[in-house]
């Protein structure tokens, strides 16, 4: 199984980026998916996640209304559209996938098995 993120770059505050995560070795439609980030000196946090049943989503409060997670099962690809970016969004962003059975709607709290290597997003003037 391999997850490969792309799309991270330097962007000015207020700008937009779309991150992509190309997945191979599993059929994405059967997996929960998520985007996580880790800034220097901080713990990794769940940004946005989606379950594998009905497409319901979870967003961290800090990104609600600005970020949108989506998936294209035919392309085995996960996306994160990020609008109105802020300097505090600067971090390494990771995508993850897991096929386990869980309850509840805090999809980013699931124990994700598969992870990408990360892509750097820097928001700065």
C-alpha cells in the first residue's frame, strides 16, 4: 500500500491550495480517509476526515468553512481543498487511510493504518 501526497507549496495568506493523495494497493472506497497536519514543535492533529460508509465528514474547528475533503474512488485519490489560508495553517500535511470498523463521528480519532510521507504547506507573505 502506498499513499503519495502532492500539492503543497508556499502560498500567501488568503490564498488557496488543493492537496492530492494518490493511493495504490487498496480500493479506496472501502476505507476511511483523513488529512492530518503537524507543525514544528506541535503534535499531529486531525484536519479533516471522511468515513467509508456514507461520506460523512469531520473538520477541526480551526478549518471549518475553509477546507473541504473529497475523494474520487475511481481514481483512488483523496483531495483537500484549502481556501483562505492563514499562517497558522503552515505544517506538513499527511493523508491516511484505514479499513477498520469504528463507531462515532470523530473520524479523525480512528487508528489509521496507512500513511503518506507528507507534503509541506507554508503560508507566508
